[in-house]
C-alpha cells in the first residue's frame, strides 16, 4: 500500500483513539453514586495568590463508597478548600473537622440518575461526532492524493472499517456507564 495512504490511516486511527480517551475521561467525571477522587478534579483552590488544582494542595481519599476525605498538606488551607468545594457547584456539602474536610456523597435519586445517563449519552454522541469528523478528514485527504481508483476505494473501505469499530466501542462504553449509573 502507498506510504501516504498508510500515514493517513494511522493519523485517522490516532484521532479516533483520542476521541475514545476523551470520552473515558468525561465518563470518569460523571459520578455513578460511588465516591471517587475524580469527582473533585475540577476544584481549584486559592493557594498563595494563584488558582491551584485541589489535588496539588491536599491528599484526596475515599475511605468508603459514600465518603471523600480531603486532607490538606497545610492546616491553614482547610477553610480555603471547604470554600472552593462549595463554590465549585458540584453538589457537595463539605464538613470541616479541624483536621480534614469530609464530604458525604449522597445517594442518587432516580431523576438524577436519568440526568446523568443523558449527560453520558451526550458525551458519547460528541465522541461519535469526533470519530465521524476524523473519517471525513481522512476521506478528503485520500481524494486529494494522486492514486489509482482501486487503491482509493480500498483505503476508503479501511477508513470506514476503522470508523465502524470505534463507533461500536463508543456504544459499548456508553452501555457499561449507563448500567453503572442506573445500578442502585
């Protein structure tokens, strides 16, 4: 096969894999009722005049499935961390016990579960759009090459096969996440 065609196929596969990785990161942020340190990944704390990710100023642990504990490396950061978690608007009510910040993760209601499934579905659709966009770019690049009709049609079939495989992977990843969210 032509080197240029191989390069285009490899580039397309990489961008489709990047869409999958982005989807997996987005799914980690969608909580499924179980406490996870990733739930606080978007929280930034005022630390010596600059906004710093919470994970860089404290240890974040999950002692059990319904609790997140945040132990700052500097005691004077407790109030800042507590305020930052409340201001992050992620639906948590932190408690400060003088030693660490404790967050009780409330169980999800049926309505909230449905909302999270919708959010996960939207993320999956975004991933599919990215994958289809990669396919479109690849086909456009292939048509710009000066290659035989047979080689062009074979390359387009390969691009479509890549697309189908990645779309199927997105669907199965979404089904797993949906089952995880809806499990009580």
